[in-house]
C-alpha cells in the first residue's frame, strides 16, 4: 500500500476526531451556559474567563481562533439556547455546522458523567443501563449516532472529566509515596531528548513527513502538560526519591 493510500485512510479518522473534539467542546460550553438563569445574558468578561480556564481543552482550530471570534461564538450559542424552540429549529437549519448546535441533547449525559463518584472510565454496561433508564435521551442520540460511536464518545467524555478532576485535586493528598516515585520518574524522563521517529529519507514537504512531525510534536506537548500537572505534587513532597 502506498503512502498516499495510507494517508487517505487516515484522513476520515482524523476528521472524526476533530468532530468529536468540537462536539465535546460545545457540550462543555452549553453545560456552563446552562448554569446561568435563562434571562441572564452572559458578559464578555465571563466568557473570556471561561475560555482562559478551559483553553487547553479546546480543539486546535479553536485555540488558534482570534479571541474576539471565539467569544462571539460562545455568545451565539447562548443566544441560540435562549430562543423559543420553533425559532431555534429554524436558526439551526441556517448554520453550516448545525449538528454541533444540537448538542444540548448531550447535556444529560455530560451531567450524569459529572455526577459519577469513581476514578475509572465508565463501563459499557453502565452506559447501556443509564440509557435504558433514560429512553428519551437514548432515542435522540441513537437516531444520530451508531451504537459504537455512542459508547466510544461517552467513554471519551468521561475520561476528559476524570482528567480535569485530577488536575483540580493538584496532588494535595497523594495516597502512596510509591506512586509519586513512579510519576516522578516519568517526569524526569521528559527532559531527555525526544527520539526522532521521522524517517530521514522522507521529503520534508511530503504529507507523511508532516504527519509524522505533527505526531511527534503532540507527544512532546503531552509530556509538557504532564510535567506541569505533576511538578506541584513533587514540590510538596521533596523527600520522594
């Protein structure tokens, strides 16, 4: 199989991932906007504060978007949510990405995941049981998504929630020093030079080279974020070796 064929096979997956990220971001935004009274119009300062606190969770396309445009997008979402149902349906038909404007039906799922008191990703059976107990939500979601995609996306959402909760804890109450040692070893390895996984015989302007370079950079970003997450934990436990 040629490199071009391989890349073509990967592109639909990349597009699906981008769609998932965009939809997940809008679910988070709508859940936040729902916390305000329906009659209250969110202020620009409140929008900017929310963006600042969730910037690292936004898809790349939104992170690079001009701040004023991103703020306006959030305000537009709230304006759409405040419209009467019939007027809202008409407006949704005029939007280029209408399916992302209908993510209010995901909010019950997101709220349920937020309420779970567990430190591991929700199981498929738990998701099935919850959907069975909420037939209206199940009917809406299953009419637009395959069963596989539904399970995959809900688990992915819950994983994001668990990671965010872990970041908020900030490592103030570590359970075991041994676990800290393992995590510290991971962070220390971060400072070592990243191995170059891009074949040297590839043209630097080829699609495969650019894809490999992007993958390596994403791995580097993960290590940087891991370092930021764990550094405060180790500074509070200087005796861990």
